[in-house]
C-alpha cells in the first residue's frame, strides 16, 4: 500500500476548558450522506481526557464542518474505574437506532502506574450525548487479564457482537520507565454488554521488538477481514502502525511491512504514528490517525493512492 499524507485535520485551539490539548484515537461514525463524525478524546489542563467530536465533510474529509462545544461524554464519579479519563475506541449503531460507544476508563493506581478497563456508553440523541450502560466496566479485571482489558473494537455480525481488544497483567521497565505488556485478543457476546472473563489470544506480542498493541480496527472487505492496529515498539520506544489480514477474524497474518505509512522526517507525526482507522468515502479510501504524543498534535489524514 502507498498513502499520501495530507497533514493535520484538526486539533483543539486550547480555548475550551475540557479541550486544552490532544485529539486522541479518532473514531468515525457516518452521520448521513454529507457528514462523517469523528469522536476524539481531548484533555483538560490537568491531562484528564473527555470525549468530544469533530464533523468532517464526507465528500472531502480533510475539511472540518463543525465540532462539539462541550464533551459528549464525561469522566466517571470519584472511585470508579473511569474517574481519571475516558476515551472512545469503537462506535456502532444498534439495531434499535441507539449508538453504542465502547470506551476505555483510565484509573490511576499506587503500585502500578494505571489500570485500563472497558465500559459501554449509549446515545439516544444521534450521538450528541452519551450515558453509561452501567457505572462498572463491561470488561472487568480477571485472573488472566488483570491490569488491562481495553482498546476494544466491536463489530455486529450474524446476530452476535465480535470484539478485538488488548489485554494483559504485567509491566516491564524499558529505558527506565515502567511500561505495560499486553497482547491482542478476541471474544464474542450475544448482547454486546455481557462478555467473557478471558479472550482468545489472536496476536501475541513479539517481545524482542515490541511490548504491546494499541486499539485494533477491524473492517470486512468482501470475504477478508483487515486489521489496522498500533504497535508499541521497544527501540525506539514509540508507537508505530501495523496491518494484518484474516479469513475468519480469529487467525491473523501480520503484514506490517505492507501498510506503507510511518513517521515523517519532521512535523506533527515525526516521532510516532498510531490509532489508524480506515474509512471509505465517495470511492476513495482514507486513513485517520494520530501523530506525536498520543494525539497532542491533533489527528491527521492520509489517502490511499496504491492498494
């Protein structure tokens, strides 16, 4: 594949109390024929993240046509798993017209740096606001997935909900910093709310080169499943993007070298690239993604010019 980068699409100007910086993990939802809504996590002056959105022109997704004045989803109550930040990972339409947001809650800890678990939020007003399906995680800690059950991507297919996510229970000091270790897993649900305590490992970490993955994005093209995901590299210690294919969504073949997009020589994505999500609009394929520092430089876009 070969992509043409078009640069930053949007980053907060710093004027909003909840969006002083960042536009992390772009997560698109097609609102109508004219508009694609991209949900992002923005951070306040203390680095606490909340979810807002940016609306793009579906005919030319490089053009912003609107954005949310206030967060559409806020942090949880003190003491809950998402009281120190939330960020969206997957958004789908339910059969009854509701919009489901699978999100990650950020919880600060004492003996480990943080814990990341998954929650579910629901919108009944077309994606303008979301409320919690429940105040506890839908992916709670379990013996085999103790510290991380996060980064979920959910697809509704053949009467079931399919989830690809990252999970793990350990840390490692890399370059003097405690870093999480987690691999990529898969499981299914009948209702999208009740999930198993442990998933099937579908992409183990190659510990020599990497220590974890970021939010996977799974799309079906014909009879093939395509996955974009982030790779937490060891050397240099930064995010990169990966690509894999599958016939069934369970057995994946990594083709990272075929993705054809990496850091730039300079600028907003010169240090890392991550959280890529592929969208097709008006016969063209685009990739929304973050650059340096987990979206501190906003989110950008690239166009597929050679499949």
